[in-house]
C-alpha cells in the first residue's frame, strides 16, 4: 500500500505529465495565432479527473479572492458612519447629501477596499439635478452595496 504522500506525489506527477502533453501538443503554423489570446476553454469531460480537479481548485481560488474584495458588515458600517459624518448641508427633506470635496475625504478615510467606489465617474453617475452639486448618501451607499 502507498502512503497518502506517495499518492499525492504520483497524482501531481501524472497531472504535470498530462498537462504538458495537452498544452505542448498543439502547434500552429500561422504566427498571428500567437498574438490572439485564447478566450474559450472546453469543459473537462467526466473521465478527465485531473482537469476537473484543476478547474474546481482554480474556481475556489477565484471565489476566495473575490470574497476578500467584498466589504464586510463592519466595513459597511464604518463607510456609513463616515458618509453621515461628512454630509453637506442643506438637507433635502430627509435626504442626506454629500458634495464632491467631502466625497473625496470619505474616500481617503474609508480604506483600500472602498477606494474603487470613490471616483469622479461614479459621483457623476449618481449626480442628479441637485442645485449644490451633491449626491444622495443613501443612493451612493446602495450603489456600493449592489456593486461591492
């Protein structure tokens, strides 16, 4: 009987061998194909266990990376606190508003995960007929919750 480590080593060796054969076996005569990025990879068949494992692992790593980019509850609460603290008067009814200058201040204090939301493009997208050039804090926060 083989130990667990020997089985893993053998699996990795087979994976490397088959991957290199699969990757290196396709040669094209036309040099322009080297400049075109590949955009489609066929799904592995049921009998291609190693390719299926590779696909599952790469998907798991991708999802972990994306989940680390998401704002957690504490970060969302901090963002709301900062937005509320930097609101620009006068209020329109019950609606708290923020101008671009304060918007940028909040962006500096909010942290690296939030930085992607504090751009001029997003501010302009949320800007609607406010005579003072401000956006709604609630609309911006909802935007962050949808996109983040």
